[in-house]
C-alpha cells in the first residue's frame, strides 16, 4: 500500500520535533490523556494499541460557540465532519468513509453520551443530542477496535459530561453572530455534602445562512453524581432537545448554488419544508468495586417525537402512497452491564471483561399527504400507519493484557439486530415483516514499546453494518413494502501505527489502514421523494492518518490532523432500474468522501486569561454520486480566528469570546447530499462569519 504524504505535512512534523525542548517540564497541553473507549477502563491513549483520541473540555469550549460538534471534531484525524447549515438534518459525520452516504443524521458510527447510546439499534444517530456546554471530553475511536462496539460501529464517538465538583456556582452567557444567531445559556453546578450537581439550559436562534433555514433549539441537562459508599459511584442524568418548525432549505443544484449560494429549491418554499423534534431522556450509571473487580451498570429510557414536512410534489406516486409528511413517536430504552476482573497469578497485568448490552426503540410511525385540497405544505390524508421496532442484544468478552513491553487486547462481540414492521395501513397491501441480522465481530490488537517514547502496534477486526429502518423503508422500483432483501455490509479492517513522544512536548500519532467491505450499502434509486438502497459488491478503503500536538514554548502550541483516504468501489455493479439504471465501474470513488483532509491550529497564550488561535482547514473535492459523472464539490481551504479573555475578581469570573470564520470570505460547498434523485447534491457554506459572546460566573 502506497500512500503519499505531502511535503508540507512532513516539513511541519519535522519543524515541530525540533522546536520541542529536550528537557521535561510542566506543559499546559495534555499530550497523554486517559480514555475509557475501547478498553472499558481509564488508560492513557499512548498505551492503547489502536487509534483513539480525546478532545478536552478546553478544546471544546475555548473560542467556540458550543452549538455543533463540528466545531471540535474536525481536529481528529480520520473524521470528516460537515456542518450542513441545516438544523433539520443535523451534522454529516464520517469515520474512514463510514457514514458518508447518510442523507440525514449520523449512521455507521456509534454515538454514546456518558456510556448511553445516542444511536438507535439500527444505527441511526443524532449528534444534536450532545450538549457541548456540559462536556468534559469527547473520545473518538477509529479502526478495527471499534468493531467491538457491534453493528454499525465504523467508528465510535463518545461524549462525557462533567461531574459537579467544587463550591456551588452559577453562570450566564450570551452569544450573538452572523445571520441572526443568538444563544443564551444558564448554568449552575458544584457539590454540596458530597453530592455533585450540574444544571444547564440554553436556547439558540438563527435565521440561517441560506434562505428558509431558520431554527430554534432549546436544550436542558441535569446531572446528579453521588458516592453512596466508599466502594460505589452513581450518576443520574436528564437531557432534552426541542426544535419547533425548523426550516429545511433542502439541497441545491450546481447551477443554483453558483447563481446564489443562499438560494433554496422552489419546492422548499412551496411546501414549506420543515421539521420539529421533541427529545427527552433519562439515564443512570452505577459503578461498584468488589475488591479488585468492578461492576458497571447503565440504564436509560426516553421519548422522541418528530414531524417532518417534505417537498414530494402533489400527485406523484410516492405522495399518493406513502405521503409527504413523516411523523413518528418513538419510545426507546436499554441497559448494559459489564464486569471487569483483574486476573492474578499470571505475568504482567491481565484484565478480563464480560458484558451484555440490550437496546430497543419502537416507532409509532405515520405518513400523510403534504396537501389538503389546494393548500400545500399541510398535513393531509393519512397514507401510512405502522409500528416499527428495532432491538439489539449483544453479549461480549474482552481481554486486556500488558506484559513487559507488550500490550495485547482481544475481544469478541455477538451482535443481533432485529427489525419488526407491523403495518396497520392495509389499503395498499400488507407491508408487515421481520428481519434479523446476526454476526460475530472479533478484534485483536498488539502493541510493542520500542522505548518509553515510541510505541508501535498492529490491529485487525471484522465488523458489519446493518441497514437502518430508513434504508429498508422502500423497495426498488414501484413495489410497495420494506426492502427486507437488503443484506448487511461486512468489513475486514487492518491498521498499523506508531505513537511517539518527542522531547516531552510533542506527541505524534501515525496510522496506515486498509478496509475491505463486501455488500456495501449504496443508493439504488431516488425518485419522487423515495430513496431505496441495494448491496453493491466490494469496496476498498486505504489511508494514512497523522495527528500532531506540540507545546512549542510556554506560550505557543500547535495541533495538526491530516488524513489521506482512497475509498473506491472494488467491483462493478448496476444500480436502479429501467431508464434510471446506471453502471458503476470498479475504481470509482465513493461519494461523500474527500481524499485529503487537513486541520491545523496555532495557539498563543501570552498570559493567564488571554488566548487566541488561528485555524486552517483543507478538504479536497468530493464526488456526489456513484458514477462520479455529476459535478464534484470542489476542494477548499478556509481560515478561522478566535480569541478568549477571562478576568477574576473575588467570587466572580468573567469571560469574553470573539470568533471569525472563513477569514478570506471563500465561497465553497460545505457538504453534499449523496445520490439525491433531484440532482440537489450541494449545500453551500457561509462566507465570512462572526461571533461574539460574554459571560459571568459567581462562586459561593
């Protein structure tokens, strides 16, 4: 495998290493954080035999609006995170190409918040449920080790909220910005008599960069962390997300984007495309120590209601049969139990882990025509009525063994995902049915410590990705009913990497990887508002990732995340039927996946309470559909600047934030909608944008 590393990346790495002092001293940049993702217990990232990164609380909040996870995830190699400028459809996130085809939300990547899934059992997740204002850290796992998290785990993104600690304090913050952005945020946290608490509420309004893209988002969060006794810990959480009548500007054709980047499709206005979300969830995390062993238990339940008005034209078959209004009320719940058992009497340190995860979501789903008589964009006649239930049951076992210079990790998970459809709308036939997917997903990783500052590792694993309920919803062509003939895609992943610490102030992670996939899930046909999917033979992903963090001096630090990824179809296949049939050739690039991504950041902290940074982001062109014939979204480079100031006076702490994005006012396509049947593939990113905020906190 030959992956070329551009000269400017090599030069930057070379320069960082020689700017690092040889002596050890205190550094404000944490180069070896501990994570639990992958190993299930807190371990330094430098000692783990796979690609895993941790984003700190400071990186999440310093000079950031705290609205979208795209603000911070772009600093992780291997991830492509696009803010679609469309709060009706959420962020677009892919990990080593997994999840790039998602038309809405996040799929192919396991999302977790405090160990509780933010993804449904079928693999569809919503990053908007992450409350960044309460985040302590975000951990990102890529590669073969992610397969230990079961189906639809092409990668893992896990957010951890902070515990209430220290003296009680209250705070308030206001942020304003371009395109009518406004955010107000209230918080209270601390600890009283050993009980910690975090209370957080925020409201965000925006007119949106594009026409017809206004949104209102309200989030609340509450956490209570307790220590019932010396051997146990308990955390209770509540979170909610509410968006009412969030406007959906849809995608743009190439000509429309070039003529006016703020433009929207006429149908978006005609049918007033919009989406409302009401999401509430409670969770419990309990940990108890039995000597050297540890029991970990989590449980959760919640409800999510969604109503979405689409732009399917009146009179088209899809509107007459399925409807142009989607509405569902979801009830979801689940639990996980895990036992961590150190093993004595063997060389080194050996820990065995066994566990079981159970998850279920049930949707009471309806479809309505999006017109009533001559009135468009309203709920009309019912055309769909069904109950969709997705459930998963996953037992697993894992072993972590550190012996002298060697570290071994191996695990096996048996994943079962089942989808039941109970059709109550029988005038167009009975679409009821059931589908079960089962697979063992093994993973093995080995690390060798060449020295205290240089570790090398190899990792391998097998994973599988089941179709989501939305991907199963329509059969190809005019046939009614679910596409229960879809098979899961199955992947084999390999990774080899190095982790190095240079001069105590610079950390370098480098990884080469290869992923082969059978029965890749791709768009088969997208006509009249209905998108159907099919299995498409083999794909091949080969890539290189480089992450560099360096404390250049007491006042200066730098970060770099570089990814080179070639994601191609490894066999010919045919998609669609009739006049819409297309032949896809071996060697075509997977749509939605840039070949090159680069994030670089230079931070300056001249004194306590003052920090400023410049960010640079580069992404190469992105194909938008499988034939690679439609106009690719061009590559782009943008630069951002941010600053934060903080002052303290007795019980008070004040802070101010200023941020400028897209300093050079470049016009570019920020994200794409893969395989859109109307040719509306493109979503324009904003030009130069500004944000300014201020807040105060009082400590009792």
